[in-house]
C-alpha cells in the first residue's frame, strides 16, 4: 500500500510539469497586456512601458520561465502583478470560502443523490424511477447562475429568510456561516447531485442484476438485506469514482457560484486574474487546483480498498 | 463494516469538536461600520502609480492634499495654513497647518510635501506643466516650503488642488522619493482622516479603513473636498460585489449601506424603495475616439463625418435609457461648468446621415474595414460602441466590430499602426470622462492635442494647444477670457480630437435610514458622514 | 401470420411488426422519446431561424428598450431594444452547433487517441500522462483562460471546450480497448495476419461505437452548458453573435427589472440540455445488453 502511494505521488510530478509549462506559455503568448491594464485609463504609452519593465515582463519568455522555475523550487509562487502581494498569501486568504462551499456541496449532493439513485435502481422501470431521473437530469440542465438568481429572489428578497451574498467564517459563528452557505450550496449542488444520482442508479442497477444477487435471493434472503449487505458495497466503487471526477466539475461551478453570491473565494480570484491578465495568480491557482485534484483522485483510489476487499495495491 | 464505522466516528468527532470550538458570536460595534460597494475593487495602493479611479478614491481616504476644491470649484487650503505670492508673481511661500501627523504618529514636514509634489508631477499632466515652469521647489524649514517659478503661472494653486487622476496627495518622504513607475514599497502611511488596515485587506474582496484618531480637521465646515474632514464613523469597508443584481439586493436588505455606481437600469428599482436615497454623483461625457494616425481618420473630413453622423439623443438613450438620466451637450468642456461654450458646434448640433456618407467619401474612404473596439464588460461604453457600429453601417461603412473585455481594449489602445499594418491596430474606441476632467482641459488627458505626445488617438492641433496654453494665464470673467475660450473651442471643433456625445448622469445609492451627511462628489467622501 | 396478442408479444418479440416494435418502444421509454422530440424541435427552430424570426437580431432600437413580452415582441426587448425572441431563436443555432461540433470533434479525436493508447502499449503511458495533465486543469478555468486570453470567437470557444472534454472520451475508449484486446477474436485476427490499422478500425472500433455515442451526448450537453457559463463570465462567444449564454450574460443585471430576458433563454437552454441528457440516458439503457432485455 505504501509503495503504491509513493508510486502515485511520483507519477503526479510529470503531470504537474505539463500543467506548469502549459499555463505559463498560455498566459504569455496570448494577447492582453497587464502593464497597460495596471497603468489605468489616463496613462501614457511611456508609463505603460515603465510598468512593464518594473514587472519583468519585457524579458524574453525563456528567461522569465527560468526565473519562475527557480522561485517555484523555493516554494515561492511569485507576486501578484497587480497588488504586489505574494500569490500564496492571496490564495490562503481566499481558500476558506471555496473549501467550505465545496465540502458543503459535496455533502448536500451525496446525502441527497445517493439515496435517490438507490431508490431509482431498486424500482427500476417504474414511475418513481423516471421521476427521480428527470428531476436529477433537470437539475443538471439548469444553468447555475439562473438557479442562483432564482434562489436569491425567492429566499432572500421575497421571503427574507437568508442573506443575499457574502461569506462569514465559521469562526465568527456557526449560524451565520451556515445561513450564508445554504443558497450557494443548493445552486451548485443540483448539478453535482444530478450526476451522482445517475451514476448511483446505473451502478446499483448493474449490481442488482448480477448473478450473486440472484443467488442470494435464491438462498432466501429478503430484499432489504440483499440491498444493504451485498449490493451497495459493490456498487460503491463507481460512485466514489464519480465523486472524485465530479470534483473538477465542482471547481467550474464554484467559479460561477462565487460570482453570483459574491463569495470571496478562489474561483473568483482566478476569473478576476484571468480577466486582468495577472499571470502570477493564474499560474499559482491552476497549479494548486491541479495538485488538489491529483490528491483527491489518490484518496478516491485508496478508498476503494474500504469498499472492495478484492482491490489491493 | 468496521472501517466504515471508524471513519464515521472520526468524522463525528471532528464535527463536534469544530462546533464546540467556535467562539461565541461577539456583538460588534455594528453601528459605526459603513459597508460600501465601490467600483471596482482596490488593487493598487499608490495613487501616483495608476490613474485608476478606485485608487484615487483610496487616496482620498488615506492621504491628504495641500489644497482642495470647494463646492464652488474654487481651490481652498487644506494641509496648507497660509500662503503668500510675491509681488512679481514668481515666488510662492507655503506654510503647513499645525498638528498634521502621519499615521505612524510622526509629524508631517515640508520636506515630505516637496518630495510628494515632485513625484506627482512626474506623471501628472497638470503637474508637468507646473514643474516645467518651476525654477526651484525647496523646503525652508519643517513647516514651510517655497516654489520659485520662471514665469508667472495662474494655475499653480489650481494644479495643487486637482481633484481627479492624478490627485496630488502628500506622501511621507521615504515613499515619495521612490520612482512612480512602480508602486511604492513600504506600508501605506498617509496623513488622511482614515488609516488603511493592511492586515484586513483581501484584494478582490474587501478593503478596510479605520478612523485615524489623531487627525486634526480644519475648523471650517466641509464643502466638496475642502473644509474640515470630521470623521463620525469608526470603520469603512469597501466590499466587492461584481454582480449588479446581487449588490442591489444587498443594499435593500441592509447587508451593505452604500453603492457607489449602481447601473442605470437598477435606478428605477432603487428609487422605488423608501429606505434608499440617491444623489447625482457625477456627470459623464461619452466620447468617440478615432485613431488620427489610421486612414481615413487622418483626414479631418472623416472625423467630421463621425461628428455629423452622431445623433446625441440616440446615443444617450442607448447608454442611459430614460431621458431624465441624460442631457445633450454640445460643449467639449462640460455643460453647466465654468468653461461651457458651444462655439463652432454646428456640425454636432445637426445630425445628417447623408452628409456623413458624403464626408466619408470625400475623406477618401474606399470600403476598407473599419475596426471598432467594443468592451462587452462595460455596459455604457459598449452601448455607445454598438450604436456607432450601427450608424456607420447605415452610411455604408464596412465595420469590423470587435468585442473584447476592457482589459484587452486598454492593452490594444497604445498601438499606433492602422489595422492594415498591425492586427492589434484599431480605428475607433469609446470612453468616458468625468465632469471634473471636462472642467480642467489642462489636466484632462483625453483632450490633449499634442500630436505625438497626445492621448490614445494622437489628436494633433497646434492651434488648440496654443489656445489652451494662452487661456491658462487669463482670468475667468474677463472679455479676454471669453475670447480665448471661444478660440480654443473653435479650434477643437475644427480639428476634432474626439467626438463628444453629450452627458449622462451617474447616481450613487445609499440607505437613507442609516446614513446622513453624505457630500455630493464624484469620489465618495466618507468624512462628514454619520451612521445611525 | 396473424398479429400476436400483447400478452404473447414478449415471448415472440421478433415476430412483431416494426410499427408494433416502435409503439412498444415508446411505451417503455417515454422519457427518451420526449427528449428526442424536444431536441428535434430545437433543431428545427435553429435551422428555421432565418424564416422564423421577426426582427433582425442585431437591430438596436433604444427607444423600445426593456419592453415586457407583448405584441410584436413575443419575448420582450433587451437593454438595446433588440427583439428577444429573434435573438433566442438565433441563439439556438450557436448553442446547438457548438454542442454538436464539440461532441463530434471530441469523439473523433478521443476515439483516435483512445484506440491507439489502449492497444499500443508503448504509447499508452505517454498518452495517458498527457491526458492526466489536461484533466488536472479544471474545465471551466481552462476554457475561460483560453477564450479570454485569445479572441472571443465561436471557433475559439469550440477549441476551448474540446480540450478538456477529450481526455474523458479517450479514457472511455481506452478502457473498452483494454478489455477487448485480450479477447480471443483479436488474437485470432492477429494470427490471421491482420496489421495494426486493420485491427483498430475493423475489429476494435465497432465495439466502441455504442459507448462513444452515449458519451457523445453527454459531451454535447456539457458543451452547451459550459458555453453558457463562459458567456456569463464574459469569456464566451462574442456578444454580437447571440447565443443563449451571452444573451443571459447581458441580461444578468436585469433579473429584477426585466426577468423575461433571463427566463426565455434559460428555459430554452434547460430544455435542450435536458432533452440531450434524456436521449443519452435512453441510448445507454438500450445499448447495455443486460439492461436492454428488461427495457425492450
């Protein structure tokens, strides 16, 4: 097991390498000049050039890359082109709302989707099955920002039950923390939930039709026992995989949700950085995201051993 | 599944521990915090580094100026206590007020001011004009400094009272001696009525200012940016909410107290709400900027075509909607201001598409693509760009409407080559100027007619440049002044550096059941404000 | 032969006429049929846009701005006075075309890479590392970066959507090839002298088609949604080409003032994505041999 973890960690390195190079080149080759953006509306071309030199953007690309690699090796993600603050500090400041949103969405989706998927598979072909599936697919089809606006309008403005926007850290109080997260979680969670419900249904359905389940029935086992003792464990592997795969989907949705609900998280940090051509932040955040994604996948793979004793590393 | 139960138990322990460790909700002094949605977000903290409005706004919180304009548009001393002008009009002697302190409690010295003026003048147009005429600027002692000019300059005090980018804020000497082409390094220490809470700053999300308790305000009442800056609140938070609907909803629910620039279409919604008040914060002039170095706009007839094609009503409706939100204005220098005149504006007053088509042909237009840059993330400027494109198409021009975000537009603007030579080249872009800029052509970058040294578009009119220079030395109200103004404006109308498209209003919205004492100014003034 | 009664039909399935089979299919898979019909409707609207629209979608008429739905403007007008109905109809074209093209391109490229990667062991490692690298970058962020940093155009949006989706198709194809390559029929073909291209195209490809088609529908649904999300964030198709995404993006500030501007494109978008997904689910249930017996 340990050697497996080690092997996987080493395998992450070339992947990270590709990510670093790709993002670095992408931001620099593309049009858009951070110096001009920083200089502001009334600035002169002279000023813009001075700013460009000050940021080191006038050097040839391979020189810039060497400098970047050297700082990465030291663990330094560089400084934001715009605010001059260290990228790592900016990321740390904004990581909490994103993680809180991601985790609560994960919990919401799993707690809702998995039972629904199991139900649909159990009653495959019936009205309940179809209803659950349409509901799940519907949730996947609604644009997140549309749903977000709708939720704000109904629950914040009309019913005055929940706040419109913003994030309150759980350290400042659990109730405000929860209240500010409810609407964003539901908006984002619907998408995730849909995906999860469908995979759960498909996976449980497949297991329910397998030979060993029929054998269990033949031996006289009652349906509930069959379901819980045998089917679910075996169906778990693809479901857990999807939770991991859906993580990337989650990141994308987080960006939009943070925009609509004004949550000061990493998603918005990245979008703003892209629109302002703040190369350092773009590079830093994509690197972090890729790293987290790789770790999540590793955890998911390791969790397989919990569910399926046949899987060994 | 034993492992499963262990995992569950662990998770349960985590949750319980987390809940238990949350400190009780401490009742904050909510009453004295003002939460404002400003536009956009504070990115750069050095007001001499960038012209970005939000940085100048940040400057007004944290820094102070030697002079400031009052509500009549007259410069009044602010940090300066008294000043003298010698009989030959060449020597200014300034003496600072008592009790001026930096946020680290050190006293403000004349040397700080001298260094700050020099730094500001390196970037600012008005400052450059001033220092070009200066023979020397030196501190005499800790409270007094002297400016010796080579020739009299009537705009000296006005330059030091400049209210918009770049505002001549005073910095401590150690920050002011740094090169302004890079943001200054070091803590943000000013002598203004608020302090910058660096440890609470979350760039892109929240900026926090705290009352500077050792600030000594002037004795006079507040008037525009001048007078006594008395702070009645403890804390100001600039909150970033990019989504307009969300911002308005937050104001309605009281999650924020103030929105600096709600978009036009939210105004009816805001006006309907009994708890929300609005005031006219600024007046903007929309402008079409052609590239004078890219044919056919190097020919004045093509620019005249733009002018005669422009129906101000049509543009303003697309930009601002309801007629109560805009007014037509045929003056480059703002309507209702001290420089208002419509000398030479005949072409602008009578739109005529046929004539425009004719003029375009006379300018030598042969059907080539005309590149119009349109920023899709800037609703007012986008509306103007789309209208221009539609009108040009109506007169048979082959328009290449390129949508981009503002960042890209700003990056492409400095390119002088026409699109035929450089794919990043352009023919037309649009932008706005605030009222303060319109009333100050000497400091207003957009209207510069200095050819190569002019703003993006590179307007070239030696006649206008000369007339503007001469106007600087004339006293307002005199006949000579009126003549000089007419001459300047006619020169502008003849050479057309850009096409003015009239004026539309900008309102700010606030919770009138909570805030009072708000001063009517383009940059939001947080002193004098009280919160219930 | 006389028509078999419904009770006997399940025994003599193959004896049914095509018409009976179709009706039976419709009874058993109502959601898939519904999805298919809706999709067809959207397609027809998109194709028929030049005929079905009432006003030129780019025509600005500032005097008429923000009018609610009514005579002459069935879906109301937007902030520039443009007719919302015509824009939404034209928007179908972009959204559907983007979805379709992305699905096709990712399927073709994914198939090619997946076949090679699954079968040729030497290339497998390299290819999969590259795919992992691309998959490690979050979808939307990659797309935003690409489009915002290049130029806003439909072509760039398609490229930006193809890149993150391709690795998923590759993984799928590869996993099928991996299971298939150990099968006797592949060994037999090799023993008979079949060379690599023939093996890939004649023997492996047909077995991947079913899964590919199903995956393709999901890619299409994703593409349509992500394009809308991109436009919402300001990095999608250029605003003067109406797509449901950028129509909604432009209308986002007007949710309280003119909600109809968000409602109609949102409904059309949701309906389209829903129908694509329903079709995909139906196809998957049909093509899975074990399920097919129950669902027929």
